[in-house]
């Protein structure tokens, strides 16, 4: 597997669109003020006039930490990819491709020793060269030293990395790990500079992160904006977008107003109805497209009454998934019966979990509940992190109420969810967008139901040996058959509730040419103007 030649994009960047309809200006600015008070300083600055090399992006969430090995919050991966790059990466069509690692191959047929070859022209933002020592430090040494880092959970069979030269190494696993290459393109497997991180420590690194990605982080106003500047010594060559400004705008309607007014060149994760409305606007292009993510309800079995089989079955049976897709995603989001999207290798086409209110009531009755004696619990959801998340949560609560389930919505944030999950303190089931940039079932069911992971919600230790067997299975046909069986059983038992294949929504200046990835990535380095 060899490094493909990179083409330099040379199209000039057109200025972003200014406000085109003066009559709408007060309405748009009013929406900004009402939707996000923190935007007022931007309004006072006047309409944004970007030069041809600058792109402003309205983005729903901030980065809780710049430690790239610490967390797996999906929404922040666009920023991590921009600042740190990754050893491998999935193409827009989900094909595993070289990145910082230009070659990889297994030694023998046991899937325990993976040879990797690093490019020899990678520089960190401080000018130092990336070597295999940095790879070993980031993926192996740090995980051993700090068990809280997510990279250790993702690469939990990695014993060490043998450094053969500055660019060559062997990843050594303590048991067969046939899916290991996918983790070099997955959450948390980023390479940080060993010397710099050890010199400044965690707090210093968080204040001034250094990576080897296409952009340097030059400004971070927490909760407000992140400014990235193109790194002129990036191994991938010159970038059309020289400056990328991520405006942190949690409220979806405010992101819509920003892109509609021309104050940003692109806005992502927008409410579906607003994307449909913007489609008719001159100068704005919109896209609604399925991605390799799953909208689901994660269930913590350590919270009463989530340990009751009948209650979980009733929760699942009462949800009309097709109605959710039609109401909130224009029918584009496909209803799911298993925890993997159609088209992925472990999808089970002939299994269907029904929507059946009568059976839901029967299940609740068996648990001692009903419409006159409803079961009650807290239902966690974000608001604006993915399209129509809060609205979908409200609709699900309404469906549950019809059968005797009284769920109270509690709004939360990705950072709070991660902290609560890692500490085993989730207050109840949560509506969640499970991101899997690889499409491999190990990163769907294999991770969702692994009880040993700190971020897991369903903690059934009896599943650990089963998942271990799947993760070490070197026969691909048997591996997929095993994951398909796990997918079906997990849905039948409602250890988690698959809802829909996720969709991504984006609106941008019609002068912009973004590359849209099937895993949902929105990367400034892969954009240019016409």
C-alpha cells in the first residue's frame, strides 16, 4: 500500500457572499442575537468580508481539550484532523488510505505484528520532524502511563511499538488484532510531538497545541471561536484555504442565520427544515446526505429501570422509526433494526425490529407498568449537536407516553456526556449519534457493547469474552458472521436502540467547493473556491 501522489489545488478563492436582501437584515441579525448572545461582538464588527483565502465555518461544538489521545467526541474530529492529521485516513468513499503512514503490512498470518512506515517529510508545527518515537509515545507510552486516555481503550491489545528506524516500526499486539489498521484512521489515534508534550506538560499543551496537520491553531477563545492558519511546511503541500475560522455556535438557528447572511462561508449540522428552506436561496448551496453514523439510544443498565428486559423492549417497540425519518430528515435517514447502516459489512438485511404499540403495552404490563401507572426515567439529549436531535428526542418522548412511559428530557452537551459516561454516572438513556468513520463492525457493536470501555453504557461483563473472540478472529467471514449475530441479539434484547442511519446537513456559499466525506468529515484542507 503506497502513498498516492497529491495534487495541489490552485483555484483562487472567491469572496464570500454579503447580505443580499437588505429587507431581511434586521430579521437575520435579530435571530443571531436571540439564538446566541455570544455572537453580538461579531454583529458589531459588521458583515464579514473575507479575502479569497479565508473561510469561516459556523460549528456546533467547542474542543474540550487539545489532547488528541484523550477523548472520542465525534463532533470535534474535524478540528483534530485539521491540527494533527492522522496516521491513516478514510477517503470520502470510506476507503482506507495512506496519510502520515505511507505503508503498512502484517508480518505473517497471526495478525499480531504490523509493520508501518512513516513518511520522512512530516514536520510538527514547531519545525521538528515526526519520527517513529513520536508514534510510539502517542499510541503506546501515553496509554500505559495514563489509563484514562481513550487511545489505550481503542488500541487495548497494543503491547508496544518496536522502533526500527526514524520512519519504520512494528506495532506488536498481545493477541491477534486483525482490525488494527482501522484504528490508525480512527478517533484518538493521533500523533503528538513527544519532546514538546513532555516539556510543557498537559496544561501547556492544551494551551498551545502542536500537531503535524495542515493547520496550526493560532487562537482559541473558548466557547466563541477557533482560528487555524495553514502550516506552510505541511507535507501535503500548499492549501487553497489559508485561514479557517471555526465560529462556535451551539444554536442551530443561529448557524443558519450566519450562513444565510454570508457572515460565514459554511455551516454544518443544521435543522432539516432550515436546510430545505435555504435550498431555494440564491448564492447558498445545501446538501443532505447519509453518513456512516447511527442515531441511537444508548442504555445504561446500571440505572433503574433500564435493567428490566420488559421496559427496554417496550421502549424499543414504541418507537416509529419511519415516522422519525419522515418528520425530521425528509425520509433520507434510513430506519435501522441493527446497530450498523445499510451497505456496511455487518448489516443484516433480513432482520427487522417492529414498531408495535400493542406489544409495547404488553411488555410494560409484564414489568408492572402501564398507561395508568407509567414508568418514569430521565432521557438525555443534546440540542443542536446533530440535525434535529432535540426535536427527535421530544418526538420519542411523545411516542413513549402513548404506551405508559413517562420520560423527562434533560438537555446536555457532548463534554458532559463523556464525563458522565466515563464515571458511570449517566442519569438515564441518552439519544446519541454514534460515529464510525471506518464502517467496520468492531467500531459499531464491538465498541458499543464492550463493558470494559470507560465510555460504555451497557455494562454486561458476560459480553467481554464474546467481543474478545470477535476482535481476535482472523477469518474475515467468521468475523462478520459473529458481528451480525451480535447485532441481531443486541437489538432483540434492546441493549441499545438503533434508530436511523445518520444524515449530515450542510449549507455553504455557492462559490465554495467542499469535499463531503461519507463519515461526515468537514475539513478545510479539502475545500477550495471556484
